[in-house]
């Protein structure tokens, strides 16, 4: 059977009636087939095959980190449907995969089973680990096919996002939803405690002082805590990164995936701050509190200040009845916070069609219009600067000035912790800080034990890189 070369089919002539319907008639189709010596059943079969080939869709999976229920899942479902309805070449199926950590495990398991997802919204700091493991592909070939470069492509993205999007000088992730930690505080509580609600704490000294004044007690019973923060996996490591950075630390080697800095003065100071707020000043509850418990306490007036993600901003805005405001993470040595959020990555093991389809979806999903809408819906800041030039975003920022605080804090943003075995190395610190929160370990011992455990986990990579000598 003769196969029509792709370039002989005019895409503009395609319609729901078939590739021969536009710019001609069925007679045109018959003439084409007749010229190839095809008549009768053979011609009819060729016509069906050609039409089917022209309309064949490439179907791909998109792994997205959010519980199946909830506003984010419903909004992403709407966006995927919008993409699918906007064109006929690609059909995307959204698969909701839980937390960032769960999404990484599920994507890797699917790839190992021979069914890798084409696109994954992956925690932005997993790219180094995934690249070392050989799970994700460089996006440089896709840029080259478009006649552009990494530098030109990233020019519209906030500079603070570039480091986590690239690995070894190549683009591996396209920023989609991004965040920094923010300090949320109850303005009424500030007034009641004799604090100026328009002057949030800027330094650790002011922060601790405010937390002490905001805490309400009935004898030994605490009725309202001055401060709360999540202590669960992933969130805790991110917030400890913020505290160590604001204490002058680096947390990890941004240029090499085999080093972390846990047993350092900057991390020790951060660990002591948490320890003192819980066990010395008693302005923060002991034990590990989940993010949901932190926000619930804030809504109920049981916590005056909380440290949460920019990504919680819309949730706070929709549910907080009392007046509130947001501020930078307080500093001890300098203003500094880690980037957070997720980037779009593409897994290895795709066919050429799937790769093209995945990139088409990535490009659509990371357009200024889509990113702007997602930012307004969620509270994450839009990673593209041009999104804020859109009329809808200008109006939104004017109506919700709290959304601008994260953008202002970007001037002090640092890359997010990214190493070999990122999750396990992060948990090495989180386990120890949780022990401090529970009163089972002192900060000094915790950071030493965290460093020892992290070094053991990093050792295989270190032996094959920095310690592999000629």
C-alpha cells in the first residue's frame, strides 16, 4: 500500500470531514487515488487509512501531585480538558499522585514498569536526583527544534528559578508553580498584644519577642500559641532550609549534589531557635504538627503567627475570617529563603510522538496566560514575569496586595535543596529536628547526627565523583 508522505497533506485543509474535505471535494480524493492506480475496495481502504492516520491522537499521561479530591485537582482537571479541547493532536490524561514525595516514587515505579509518564509536575528540587538516576530527559533538544536556546527560553522566568530548572548546564525542568515560605500573622492579635500590625517582625529577636507577647496562657495551659509551623516530612526540611539560610547558611552545595551543611553554626542556630521556641519560651507547641493543623489553628485564633508556603495564600484568603497579613521570613544574619514548588519534567522511555506531545503540553501549560490563572487560583506566584503584565494579573495584584509579598521576597530567594538521594538526605535532617521538637534530643546532637546520616547516604555518589581520583 502506498503511504502518503506527511508533507503532502496540508494541515489547513483538515476538518471533521477528513483530510480531503477542504480545498476540494470527494472527487479530488478519487482523482488522487486513481492517479496511484487505486480503485474500488483498495481506494476506499486507502482513504480510510489515510484519514485515520491524519486524525490519530497521541495519548500521554500527566502525573500531578495533589490528592484526588480538592480544589487543585478539580482546577487541573479543567485545564487538561481545556488543552484537550483546544487541539486534536494530543490527548492528556491527568493522574493525581499525592504528595511531592509520592509523585516521585510513583513516576519512577511507572517508568520501571515500562510505562513512564510523558510529563510530571515534579518537586523542583528533585531534578538533580532524577538526572543522576537517568529518569528524566534534557529539554535542550526540544528548545533546539524550536530554534531557541536555554538562555532565551528562561529569560522570561524569574532569575531565582533558573538554578533548580537546570542541571549541569542543561534545562531539565520548566517552572510551573513556585513558592517561598511566608510569615502569616493575625492583625487583631497584634493589636491586642500591643504590637503594630503594620510592622511584622523583621529579625529573629523581634520574632521571638512578638511570639512571647502573642502567646496567651491560663496558668500552665496555653490558650493561644504565638507561633506554629509544620513539622512533617518535606515541609519541615524546606522551613529549616529557610531558617538556616536566614541565619547566613547555604544548607547544601548548589554546584555539587554530594554535600549538605547540617553540622554548621547556621543550621545549629536554626535548630536552637526551634528548640527554644518550644521548650524554653513555650510559644510553639511541642511535637510534630501537620500543615493542616497549623492552618486550622490559625483560622481558629489558636495561633497568632504561622510559617507556610506562598501556595497556601488562596486557601488562607478564602478561609481566614479575622484580618491577617503576610511578611518576609524573619532574618538573623540576612534575608534569604529557598524557592519551592514544582517544575514540569519529561521522563525517559517515550516514543518520538509522545515526546513531541509532551513538549506541546508543557509549552501550553507554561504559557503566561495559564500560569497567571493558576497563580490567581492557588496563591503560588507565576514563574514567568510576563504573566504579571497581563491585565487580569494587574487587577488581581491591585485587589490582593498580599500576593505581591512573595514576589518582593524573590530578591532574596536561593535555590532549593537538591542533591543525590534528595528525599532520604532531607529526611536525615527532618528526623533529627522532629526529635528536637519532641524533646528527645538537643539541637547540638541533632545536627551532628543529621550530618552523619546524610554523609552516609551521599557516600556512593561522592565515591563515584569527588573522591574518584585518577
